[in-house]
């Protein structure tokens, strides 16, 4: 019985150490698609608003179409 309790504690501690390494902030370079959008351009501002939930997908597409028509 003591062996079983010791074994379970050992397995739980190893699992906790493996998970502990993954807890915390992850550098943006690891997942560039999840990086914060740059608000320096109008496209970046729209992307930031979309990510924050200030505008809908449809509003984002329409705004991007207007930008493309203006630049084109």
C-alpha cells in the first residue's frame, strides 16, 4: 500500500512538472498568427477592432473592400 501511494505521488509530481513548464506567457514568435495586430495602418486598426470584438466579420470585410477600392 505504501508503494502504491509513493508511486502515485511520483507520477503526479512528474505530470505537474511537465505541465508547469507550459504555464505562463508564450512568446509571440512561437505562434505568429496569434500576435497582436499592428495598429499603425488602417488594416491593422481594423484587425485590432475585429480581434477586440468591436466590429463584426461583415463590417471588417466591407471596410477592407472600401480600402481596396480606394487604393486600387
